[in-house]
């Protein structure tokens, strides 16, 4: 006879408070990449960056995100009721529901940031740990709006952060 244990009751996940129910103080951005986690806190009223960090996760993505969340709470006072959290990157979609964040695809996240902060830019190249992306912004002649033309390598890590890391190791550059 096989004994079975009762399933533990699941705690409801913390979801961000809907906008309008409390004063939104911060936007939090988290990028969980193949080699690093990057996080930023932006003051919602001024659009000024008030906290950021960038660290290698050594294949421990959830643990590094939790470390950052604890530090952001201690350093800046972020909490589910005063911030709106967005997450991107190759590890972001799995972590998003666990922390009450909205997942945003990487190209979309970069495009939105560039359009808001640097609307004069016509192209962006982003080198990740295992991939590279280019986004070209062109004006649509019919509508006058900028359209995005993204391209991403998906076959090889050549020209990405992984290659730069290997070169640094050979040259003994930290």
C-alpha cells in the first residue's frame, strides 16, 4: 500500500494592486537574462532612476531575483501596493507570475524604452549573454509613425556577451 500525503493548500499569489487603487510610487524593471539579472527602480512621478543593480546569477536566476527584491524593499521601500513591476529576458516569463510582475518580451521592452527616452534614435543593437538583437526604427510613409524592424540571431552565440567573456578570460581581464 502506498501512502499519499495531502497536498498543501496553495497560498494565493501576490498580484500588483490595480492602478488607481493606491498611489503608484515606482516602476520596477527586471531583466533576467541568460547570464545576468539587471534591475532598476524608477520614480513614477519624475521618471528618474533611483536604484539599479546588475549582477551575474551563476545559473541561479530565481535566487538572484529574490535577493534583488529583498534589497529593493530594504533600500527603496518597494512593495506590491506602491509599484508596478515588469520583467523581461530569457528567464523572465517563468518568474513573472511568482513575483506579481507583468512579462514583456525583450524587443518590446527595449523598443518602448528607446521610444520614450531617446525618440531620436534610429537603431539599437543589444548584445545579450547568448544572443544579439538589432532593432531599426523607420518612419512609415503612410502613417508618419515609426515602425520597428527587429532582427535576432538564433543559431550561434558569436558576437554576444558569451564570446566577450571568453576573450576577457583569455586576456585575464576581470
